[in-house]
């Protein structure tokens, strides 16, 4: 595309990063390692400060994993809490905000918070291909600014959005979202609570409600239910880091190798029986959530009821409000009951996000997006994508992109196996492509929970079977792509 404003004076940057969440910050930190000191860099984000979804998440949310493995690059947390501590929302947001300090020490960083990028594309100029970005203040779309850069990284991530209260017919009950939970509990101390959604948000909400009042009646409406990886087993504490557990890379290897691209139910059953906190429970959805055995026991002991059903509505009957379920069953509820919508916060738009190539034709724009995704963890995609971009090793090495959003919307069970196969394929390819010193700077690697000898043993096992494992993962991705008509292809 020819730049139609190439003759106009535009601001020039070495790099523009769109998105200051965990994906954009990891990409920014990685990219600035390759820029000359003092290079001019622009960071654009819609929120008033860095942190992405952590700026608006519910206040009782905690990390899935031990906090050292949720970071930017290799940045350490500025406290001395036990490594197993699960950081809370405000703590995570503060940590992510600190990431701009090291970046500013290396480059000249300018920020445009409260701004939305309306365009990010590769253009041809008189000086050759460039990235061109147009953005504007959210409240003033007419005040557009267009800039050019040697490179741009568009870190849209997973398009996180707040859930909305459930549209219930009854006006005798309260319908809220998790961000309103604590204030609502305080204002209605006797009201029963109904939690809609059995994923991590639902589990957090049950635990937060019980922590506020262990005697409160709490009912979980969980649909198929959610299978959680057993954090107690796979991220053990103390001496058990030497003697038990299994590295997360080996867990991904197991899941990826178990999947044949077709038998989704068998894979979910294997994950539940082998890796979960509830191996004997009914098979449910799996979205890579982590839960400890203690958390599982607290939820099970604290619930008044757990319904493997889907909520359709709450209506006013002759005897008062009643729940109506998809199965056709109905249950009376007390007036004043609180219904909390803990449904997912990703891919909430009615339409899918537009596809963007991982890398533009001349390599000027890197996109971290769910339609041509490098990894289901956008933090990992940001870290490795930026390093590979500047090392000119993103194309032609064997890395695969996958349309994770289209697959997630079409079949969430197949999404599990395909995303595991892609994640493991790209991890092995990164190990074969990048130097070990660089790989060791990835603070997001949960294998770092274990001592170095155990990590090295796992690395040797990975390399020993890399050829056949990668071939299996590629076959799986091609089979899934053919089944569902989605894209899965080498970058």
C-alpha cells in the first residue's frame, strides 16, 4: 500500500506499540532490547495507564499461577512475598505499570494513553516500507494523528471486555457483574447469591462471597462445569519442587501428544482424570485454569447447591421469582437474591475481530491477535514475537499461526487440543531457533518454578523427541483446520 500522506510531515518513530496490556508490554520490553539507546518509541493504549484488563478486572481477582511467572520480560516483583503467592488485581496492575521504567531507561518513550488506534498498516514511502499508525483520543475521534515508524507492534490481545449483568425478567432479584460484588454483598447481607459460570471468575466469586460471610447461601449454576489443572500437584511448594510435580512443558507435551485432532471428548476426559483437581467429577470444559486442591475443597464445602445446568431466565411466578433452566426445570428463589454473571470476558463481540497476518509482507508490522495467533497466551506471543521479529526469525522457521478465535467460537473442546498442539509446536521451535540465554530471560516460563537440574532434564527430553513431536502437532493442526474450515498454517 502506498502512503497517501507521504509528502506530508509526519512524526517518525523507531517503534510504535499499540496496547499496554501484558502482551504489548512484553513485546515493548523485548523490542527495545534491539533498538539503539535513546531511540524514539510510542506506546498507544485506550486505558489511562498500563495494565490492560487489570485496570478494570474485578477487585478480588487473583493470578492463576505463582506471581513470579506473571511478568514483563524478566522483571522481578518489588516485594518479598512467598513465591507461591497469587497476586491480586491492584498488585498486578502496579507491577505491570513498573515495566515502563526499564523501557524508559533504554529508549525515549512517549505515551498516548486514553487513545484508540484506528489504523495500523505497512505502507510504501519514498524511504521504503514503513509502519503507519493513526490514532485519536477516545473522546475525540476527529482529532486524528498519523505517525510512521520502522516497526509497529499491534498487540490487540484477546479483546477483553467487561461482562454485562444478566438480562433477567424478574425485578425482584439483583443482577450484577463481579465488579459490583463486594458493594452488593455489603448492601444486602442476607441475600442468597447465585453464581452463573463455572470458570475461574465463578470460582473466584464463590470464594470471595464465602470469605465475606461463610454462612451465606451460595448456589453455583455451572453449565457443563470446568476442569481445572491441579496447581497443588503441578506447582508444588518447598522440597516438592525437587521431588514431585511435573514441569508445565511436559504437561503440554502430554496433552498435545494425546490429541489426534478429532477425538475431543477423549482428550478432555484424559485431562480431567490425569491433571485436574476433580478427577472423578463429570467431564466439563477446560480453559487452562489453575486451581489448588485447597481451593477446590473450599468451594465444594461452601456451596449450598451446584447445578450442572444453564440459566435461561429468572421470572416472576405466582409464588414469587423462580429460576428457569435450559433443561426446562425451574426452582423458586428468594426475593432479593443476587445473580452474578461470571461468564467469560473474551470474544464477547457479536462479530469476530478482523484477521491480521502475524507479520506484514515486508516485516514492518507484527500483530498479536486471536485470528492469526502465535500462542493462546498473548503474553508469550508478545515476548517471543518481538524477539523473533527483530532477529528476522519469525518466518520460515516452522512456527505456526492458528485462528484461535474462530475455533473457540465454533468448538471449544477442539480448541483445547489444537491450542495445546500449537503451543507445544511453537515452544519446541523456539528452543531450536533462539539462543538459550534469550530463552532464559523469559520470566513467563512456568518451568522456572522448578530447579535448574529438573528444567535441563525436561529440555533434553524435549529435544530428543522434537522431530516426531513437531510432525504430530502439525498433523493435528491441519486436521483441525480441515474439520472446521479455519486457518492453521506456517508463519
